[in-house]
C-alpha cells in the first residue's frame, strides 16, 4: 500500500511540477472565503458524467448478455450430468445455493423425469 501511495504521489507531484507557470494566475484576485469549493460548472459535470455512466453501465448489464457475451442466466439453468454448467459463470453462487442435499435431490429427481 505504501509503495502504491509513493508511486501515485510521485507521479502527481511530477505532473504539477513540470507544468509551466501562468502569468494570469498572479494577476487575478484571490477567491473570497465564502466562495464554494465546487462551482456550478463542476456540479454540472459531476452529475452529467454520473448519469452518463449509469446509462452506459445499465446498457451493458441488461442488453450486454446475448450481444457481447453468452446469456449466463439461461446457461446456469441447464442441467448437466456433472452439475458443472454454472461453475464457469459464478462458482460461489452455484456452490452456496445448489451444493446441498435438498438441491441435489431436487436435481436428481428432475433429471430422472426428463
């Protein structure tokens, strides 16, 4: 953790140190004490990017399977003899919910009826 912190701080310091100074900074008046740290333009950008990211992530979550990758929830509902179909998609979910005596008995009965 310390190593990552040192690297990140070093790169940030280099970025600030290598930027040439601007003469306009010395000519402008200082900000007042009561001025907001986050300006209305910053709020607009933060909210705009948040909405944009929610929309893009929502598209990937709900329309991505079947378009970008296999539809994993239909693959997990398929039965196989070794019971390992869903392991490649979500092994924790499969192990916790389906690797118990009640579930195994249910799937064995379901396989016999098919």
